[in-house]
C-alpha cells in the first residue's frame, strides 16, 4: 500500500486532554505531513479529567522527540524534578522506601549488583540496605537535584529523572505546539458517531453545531467515556478490580510548603493511599481509595489530615475502575489514554502508556490503502504487554504488605495473584533475580526497589557472584556507598536548582487544574 500524497489519510483525534494533545503532537512530529491530515476535536463544555501531574523519565524522550526546550516547558507547566517515589507505610505502617529512577550499584564480574548485595547480606555482613547503593535514593532523601552526568564512568550517571507538572498546563503547552505545526483543532461536542454500513468502520462524527467531521482513522482520546472504542465499537472492558480494588480518588491542591522535595510521596492509609506532589506554585494532593473498604467521608478526612499546606479549593471526587479494553485497536478506531484503560496513579504510569501507544501507533500507521489487520494485531499485542506488566508491578505494592487487621490490606495480601506476578515474586525469593524487560515498563531496578521495599527477602542469589573474592566484595560495597554519599553531599538543593533553572513566571496560580 502506497501513500497517495494528493489524498492524505484523515486522522481524527477525539479529545483534548493529555492523551489527545500528546497524540496530536507526537503524530504530527513523526508522520509526513503530506501523507496524514490531523484534526483534533475537544469539548470545552465536557473538559478534561484535570489530574495527572507525576511522570516517569520516559517523558523526556517524548519531549526531546518534539524538540521541546526543557527549561521553557518547566517554566510554563510550573514543573519540578522527580527522582522517584517515596512509599510510606506500604509494608508496615512505619516503613518507608524510595523507588528511584536509576540503578542500584553496578554489575561486578558480569553479575547484576543485587546478587552481590544479597550474597553479602545472606553471609551476615553489615552492608546496609540495598537503598544505600542507589544514587537517586540518596539524592532524593536529601531533597537535592542536579542533572545526571553523561560520562557512563561517573557515579552521577547512574540516575535519571522525570517531572511533576501541572497537567492542565502541559495539555495547553502541547496544544500550542501541535496547532502551530499543522494540527487542526475543532472545539465542539460530538453528539453522534456514524459507521459505514459494510465495514462497520467509524466514518463520521456529528457535532452539536451540526457540523460533520469525516475521517479514515479515528483515535479515541475521549477519556473514561471511551466514546468510540467502548460506546461505538463495543470493545469489552477487562475489569481488574479484583487485584486493584481502589476505584475512587479525591484530589485537592494546597499551598506550596517547604522543603520542595524531588520525589512524589505515596502514603498508605487504612482505606487506600494519599499522594503528595510538589510543584513550583502549589502542592497536588489526593486520596485514592476503595469504595468497598472506605467511605467517602473517611477518605475526605484522611486527605485533609494528610495535607500539609493551606487548601486551595474543595476535594474533588473522581470515579474509575482498574482495567483495560480487551483491545486497544478495533476496526479503524484506536484508543489512547483513559479511553483505553486505567491503572491507579501509584507509579505515574498513565502518561507513559499514552506515550508508548503514540509511538507504537506511529510505527504501525495505516496508509491510504486501508487498515491492514496485522498492524492492528501487533498494536494490540504491544498494548497488552504494556498494560499487563504495569498491572503486575502495581499489584506487587499491595500484595506484599504486613498491615494486618486493616480490611483493605488484609484483602490484597490474601487475594489470588496473577500467575505472572506470583512467578516473579517466587523467582526473586529463590534467587534474587528480577524481571529485566527490554521493552516497556518496569526496569529491573524498579522491580528490585519495590520487591525489597515491600520486605521480600531473597533466600539465594546467582552463584556466579561467588567468583568475586569475599574480601574484595566487602571493600567494593563500602567504597561504592562512600562514593555515592560524597557525591550526593555536594549536590544542589532541589528548590534552589529549580529557582535558577526554570522559575515559573507566576508564583501562585491555584486552580488551573484540580490536581
Ligand atoms: C486520580 C487520578 C490521578 C492521576 N494521576 C496521574 C499521574 O500522576 N501521572 C500520570 O501519568 N497519570 C495520572 N493519571 C491519569 C491521567 O490523568 C490521564 O492519563 C491523562 O490525564 C489523560 O487523560 P485523557 O486525555 O485520556 O482523558 P481526559 O483528560 O478526560 O480528556 C478527555 C477529552 O475528551 C473530550 N471529550 C470527551 N467526550 C467528548 C465529546 N462527546 N465530544 C468532544 N470531546 C469529548 C474531553 O473534552 C477531553 O478533552 C491520574 C488519573 C486519575 C484519575
């Protein structure tokens, strides 16, 4: 199938939230403009979900792809840096650990670091927690930030970073980026979706104004409504609430407080967990909870007790269900963002899933000749990989807890796990081996952080680690810890770094988006 340059493929994106504008910007950057005509429809009346402030380091690749100037983007979205997520009370109420963006230690004698650490620990040596060997953990714990060093020999090259930003401002930023590069924006509410009598493909959208928008490929970024993939194409929903029972969130921003830490905080609570995300002009807060185990009033009280600054507005309730559509692409409709699925924001995975889908779709983009089913099948295969792996990683945070006597936590500790996750946990317990995916989320170091952080202890390790003489192992471990500490101690305070690199033009603007 060849592209016909006089007759471009008409791609219609439905929705102008983070998903819609990331899709519009990504596709307009990646696809040849002569071959694809991009139109985005959004409704001011319906608005966006208005949450989604914490990201993963992958977003930097996306922004780089667009050629976005980082400091400008951070100023305009009032962003801060993020070195990881601190989990408070997820194993036992008084525990805490940081899931860092970066590696633990370095491989020695060709063997991954955690095996050396496990060997020393199992031998009874006082080598300290695994987290002492992560640069990002130590930097985050000191509320420090500097850019990683590009020299791979430097200990300062062993971490990465992401951002916290105002989700509403990010969508606006991308809207400006995309519309100045040829994406047509239509404001209006879609009231009818027309399908071709023969193929069943979507072929037209009718707006409230009576205007009709025709297209060849439709990208459903309509949020939880899933207007095209769910409501029109009838693609079924795979409900994962038996593993991830949280189904509500209350979001409420508050005034910024000090220190401006360089990590997201997720604190386990009786009926769910609260988040805290420090931006330049305010702090985003929320409580994610399970309606089966926690009443709304209790959630509100828990949230208000957790907030450490003056509230800016009232808590806003959001309802959702964990899961995904059984397919992300059906006929000529592809869903991206909340229209395709949702896993609670515990590890800030939604924006990554949007980015992954945009890149996968760009790689598998249909041409004028029509939709090749094999492209859709491949997209759906990748979509499943992304969602299913993310699900397992999130469930790990819940199932490995020792918060006995609290109904939600008792339930998640005793539920039947997905087989794939049971396997990963058993493998780690037996041999300290953690998943090492070459594609998608999460990295081996992320798994290590959460496995160890949740109190799962390996009973064995890769015996190849024994090739390193025991005395050498001890001195290497001590030396590494010292090197990390010394370098981190010399780092700049995160708030100072932000103030000099990307100060937001306006210092307080409470309610562009609710969280
Ligand atoms: C409580 C909570 C916290 C979250 N935190 C994070 C986080 O920290 N990090 C992260 O990565 N993700 C997070 N997410 C997820 C994140 O918010 C979303 O993935 C992201 O905002 C994308 O949303 P969306 O664009 O798919 O949907 P929306 O923002 O809901 O956008 C839907 C769009 O479709 C349009 N639309 C719908 N129907 C019609 C119609 N009939 N006609 C015209 N237009 C229509 C709407 O106007 C809107 O523009 C969180 C989600 C929740 C619920």
